[in-house]
C-alpha cells in the first residue's frame, strides 16, 4: 500500500467528533481510505461522508476545507494521507 499526503487537520470539534481537513493536493472522495498521522495520532479510516459549508458533498478538491466525522480524536496539525492500494 502507498500513501500520499493530501492535507492537514486544521480544527477538531470535540463534541461532534468532526475534524476539518484542508485539502492541499489530490482530491478526496467518499469511500476513500485515509490515514491521519500526528505526534499522538495514528488512525486509518474510510471516509463515510464529508461536508463543505454544512452541505454533504461526494468529493473535495485542492483548496477545499472539508468536515469529516472521525472514529477517534484527531488533532490540529495532524497530517492526512490518502491510502492507495
């Protein structure tokens, strides 16, 4: 498996379990597998849904800030990688 960095977590809403990912390179789609890596974070998960400006979207492109529900706590500045199988 290969991983490609696609962005960074810019904010995490603890009470919602939602993190904001700033997409920096290749896009992200619902169903993609991602890995979140940071000082104390190492999480792999499939994207179940995403929102931009509180609206569900099927994909996000470079420059977008997208909200994603995470299974575990993620932190600001964690790096987001797309897992390519």
